[in-house]
C-alpha cells in the first residue's frame, strides 16, 4: 500500500509580483534603448538633389523606407521614456519633431516612411535575453521576500 503525504505550501503572491515589477525596470529600459538605437541607425543621410529653382535639397527616401536625415532634428528627437505606472516604456520622437508621426504612418500627401515599427520588429527577438535573469534579490521587494524565507504565513 502506498503512503501519502500532505504538504501545505504558501506563496507570497503580492511580494513576488512587486519584486518582478521592480526587477524588470532595467530590462525594460534596455529594450527601449535598443529600439531607439536601431531606429536612429536606420535613418541614413540622403544624397543631394537640385530642384527646379536651382536650390540644393536633401533627397527624400523612397516610400516604405526610413526617412533620410536632412537636418537631423527627427533623428535626435527619438528618445526612450519610462517606465510608466503600467510597466511600459515609450520610445519615439518627441513633440519637437511632430512630423515623425507623418513619416511613420503617412498622410494624404506623404507616403509612409516607417522607422519605429520596423526597428521594434528587428529588435524584439533580443528582448527575452534581457529578461532571462531578472535580479529579483536585489530589489526592495526581493530582499523582503528573502527575509521571509522559512517563516510561515499566518
């Protein structure tokens, strides 16, 4: 006849979730910075063309490709911000380069020249590596959990 054993287990659910949220912040920031760097790298300096009036202007990129750098304002305005209360990172051009939205999504008069979504798609395969070993024990909630080890929950 088999002998059975009963075991009681407990989990400090709130503390574990808090430790994970705190530990993921550096990984989230790294993900945002990788996408930011990739978006900036994708923008190349275009050649010069002469328009009908004889002025020399920067050559625009082909539709569907990232925008060419003309003055560098859009490229330099791409920044990473966060983390927010929802645990997200925001990456993209600031309000100073308001036309970044027009390049990304296109308009009635301008073709799409996406640069943020393709950068995210190219870099998202690196994200799991950045979250692979979260340092839970170094967070305030993680240290609190480690202090509770072996103590039974009442």
